[in-house]
């Protein structure tokens, strides 16, 4: 036991060193796209979501965890004759917004009655683009990387007082083939001496769809970098609304679980402490069980003596040379089976009995007739031969196999 204690001590000491190293190691930055309102990582929208009430004064903010179809299926939009109903804006901000056909068909009357839909995404599903008559294209830029700054600006001269240069998160996606009758260009990407439309307003009925192609501009990273928060504020200044429906359904990053275990595993020191505790429990159980467990006795498998008994009884009858006894017992067992399983009267083995047995068992009528005819004859014979016993046994086995349970 002395050596075992030394090994356990060394093992725990090693785990303690690993725990200390992990606890002091700086946590790497998570650059994965999220756009989740609860995420504080660079590409989350924690800051924007909490600033919405400052950007849109006296506006209510509702988080929607459903699809637009589920949220708007009860006609949750302005009616033309209802002036008391506030204007609403449905916000979609994500790397890719894949709004299904049913949801699009709910958003259209929502906007048509004077509301707004704001979409900022690098990818939008084709059904919405076909409905609003616009396309998106991707321009591959050889120099499009995080080290090269790309300019974005708005067409409104009042909002052109400052220039906005973006590096991280910039995508070579832009709007194309806009319908001039319903669309107004509001902003551009400017790269390599060329401008590409990245922000437009599309009129639909009494409301508008705002389509923006650079969602990373609204993420935490850019809202804290240089003057980029002004760009986001200028883009959102086009929207006039009394209530905001913030989409939390179409998001690359899911909501953070609030469970205690998730909290423990999300912090490296607590995670290592959790693992160390479990390893200690396993080591304790292993050595404790090794000392205290008793020898398990070997129990032989019980022999099945029913088959041997049946063979002995069968040989006894057969060797005595009285097949009549075996035939009577087989017939008795057969009739008892019919009575208990199918609740049939076995007093008269006639044509009516054969017909009913055929319907209840599903066995061919000819086979039943042959079996009943043999049984009726054997019941009348006093000393039947062994050959008839063999025939009866074969017919009975064939009948039992075909019974419908």
C-alpha cells in the first residue's frame, strides 16, 4: 500500500500542475460568427441589442425565438385603418438569413401594411430575392484580407461627414439588378477604385424592406473600433419604428445555457477542478472496490430436466407396446388446447366444428378434415397400430405449426 500512496500522490501532483498551467493560460479569442444578442465575443451582437433603446427612443424591444411564420401567423402587423397600432420593425442580422417560403409570405403583408423589415446578411435565400426582384453577387478580390482596409459609406450627403474604413469581417458580396421603380440605393462598398451597392431600400406597399450586405458592421468588434459605431447608427437612422422584433431564431450562435454545469465547463479553472474531482472519485472507487470486493461464487447453470422427463415417459409408453394410451393422451391434449384457446365445444367433431376451427385458426380446411377424421376413427379403435400413432403425431405437429397466435 505504501507504493500505491506514492503513485496517487504523484498523480494528483501532476494534475495539480496541469490545472495551474491551464488556469494561468490566456483564453483564446473566439472569432466564430455568432450575431447572438448574449454573446460578448467579437462577432456577437451584445452591444447592439442593448443599445437599441438608445438608438430608437421610446421603442419597445421584443426578442423573437420563432420563425416569422409562427410570430406573424395571427396577423401581427399594422392594419391600414388602425392608427393606434405602432409601427414595427423586424430585425434580421446574421451571416446567412434563410427565411423559409411560409415566413416570407407572412413578412410581405407585414411590410405591405406599413411596417419594416431590416435584413443585414451576407447571404439571403433565393425566394425572398425573387419576390423583391433583386440579386446578390460575390466579387472575388485578390487583396480582400484583414490587413487591407475597405471603405463603406452612405449616399445621404448629411451622413457623409466621416469616412468608415473596415478591415475584419468585410465580404465581397453586393446587391445587383435592383428594380429601379421600387428600390433606392442607400450605401456602397468602395474597394480598388470601384463602388458596389451594399445597402438598399425596397418599397413594398406602405412599408419598406432594408437590405444590407455587411452584417459584421453591427457586431461587437466594430461597434468598439474607431468610429464604426457611427456607421451602424447612420444605417439604422433610416428606420422609423415604435416596436422592434429582434430575430433570435436565424442566428449562427445559439443562446448560452444558464445551467450550473455549462457555467463550470465554460471556465477553464472550474472545468479542471470538475475533472480533478471526478478523477479522484474514480481512483477512490477503484482502490476501495479492489480491497473490499468479495469473491463471487460460481453458480452452475441449472439443468433443464423437463426434456429428459418427457423422453423417459415417452419411452416408457412406447416400450410397453400400448400406442392406444399415447394416442388418447395426444387427442385429449389437442381437444383441451382447442377448448381453452378458442373457446370451442369439442363434444361433436362434425362438419360445423371443422368449419369453425378453420375460421379461428387459419389452418387449411382440408388438413383439419384429415386430422378430425383420423381422431374420430382412432377414438373408436381399441388397439390401433403404431403406424397410426406416427401419422397422428405428424398431423398434429403440422397443425400446431400453422396456428395463428
